[in-house]
C-alpha cells in the first residue's frame, strides 16, 4: 500500500499526535507512507501526478488536497456535530469544499465517537452517500512496546504511592500525606482545560504536585516532550487521570490519552462514563474529580493493582493500537465494501 498523510507537523496541533501514531504504525507494517504538511510539499505531489492508494487527512486542515483518481480519502472528523435535534444528518458539501471534486464513493469519514452509538467501535454506516466509520483513537505504542511495559510494570508501580498511606485516606482529605508518598507528582501532557485547575487543587490537598507539559501546539515550544519523555512522565506520576471537559463527556468522546496512559503502565482513571463503558467498567470512574482522586489513591494501595493494570494493558495491546485501527480500515476498504487495491 502507498499512503499519504497530509497535515499538522508534529507538535503543531493536537491532531499531529494522532497522525504520528498512524505514521509509526504504517511504517512498522512495511507500507510505503509519506507525511507532508506544507503547500510546497502538496504542490510537488500534484505537479508530479504522484499516485497513492490512500490519502489520510483531517477535515479542518485547510490545504489544497491532491485529487487522485481511484485514491481512497480517509477524512478524520474529530469534533463537529453531525446530527440535528431530529437526528437528521447535518453534514453537507459546505464541510467538504476541499473535497468537492472527489467522488463520494471514495470518501470515508473517520469519527472517533458518536453520541449514543451503542458499540463505540468497529462499525460503520452510510449517510447521504458518505461512508462513516466509528473508531476511537488509540495509543501511540506498538504492541511490542506495550509488552515491554508489561515486563517493566513492577518497577513502574514501585514508584507509586507508598503502602503506608492511611487506610482512612478518603476520610482525611485535608491531611498532608506527602511524607508517605515516594513520588508525589502527577504529570499531565496536553492542553489544560477548566477541569485541570480542579484537578490541581484536589491534588494539592494531598500534597501532590501537579505539573503540565505540552499542549502549546507550537512546534518550537520548550514545553514539548518527546515520545519517550511523555511516557516517562506519565510512568513517574502517582496517578495519571485522563479527565475530559463537559462537552466531551456529554458527547461521549473517547480521547487518545486514556489509551496512552494505560499502555504506559498506569491505571485508567476517567470522569467520562462512555470511556469506562468502553473498558467494560473496569476503570476508576467518577464524575466528581475529588472523589476520582480519592479512588485513584486508594487503588494504589491494593495488592492486586499489578494484575488489574496488566489486564487493561493487554486489552490495549490487543485492541487499541493504531495497528488495530489500520487493519480494521483496510479490511473495511478492501474486503467489506469490496474496493480493489490499485
């Protein structure tokens, strides 16, 4: 397969991390893949009439997309609402000005969520001529890298909260327990929203320092962290909640952060019911952030935490990497809807 990814240089946009995960996985699977993000590079493709089997881009990336006959266009549509109050499809050609010269049959819209979609994953529909696949994002690790973290899990967990934390921690929120914590830091990677301030305030009640990295969407920022640094910062955290905003919760959006944190070796902690449901209610879940932190710290005292986290890591390894996503999409393109490879 020859695949072109168009958009968002690494660290320049939140979507760049999704593209990076896909790019790494395609390379690992030995596909020919290019990732470009400038007008100059796009024009070179157009001027040379370079052929690709698949072009993957993101709906709001406002560039002049090459039109290649028989090429399949996977357009990621992360946030726009698709349905009105009467459940009528709202997306029309105005959303696809950049793709108006592409035959609808060659366009596949990839959405990471759909409110009230009862399977959440690995299903598709066809509305107004557009093929739509509903698949969440994934971890940026390869399965072999998750296996390595599983082997390292005992040492990762040894950096966590001490076994000497009071059994009555939930009844002593105001107590300063920092003396009983081996590494009293909780790192967050990404753009902070209103709930991050709530998280910071709650963590401080326990003497836990909250630190924020990345999320500037400026590729030259010194707050950016490499893939390895990102993973290490999460592994060094006492707990690593993957919190979401009210809009994301209401619309049942599944973020990549939950897949990443678990694959790095941390217990899944979420304030989104849909995320917990995706994992068969095996995560630490509460809509109340203070209660969520209490539960997360309590979990760190459990003797079976290694087995609980390992089980979730295996679930990510087997079902929630970008290799899984790529394989599903290729199966959908070339088997399920019988599109022949060029």
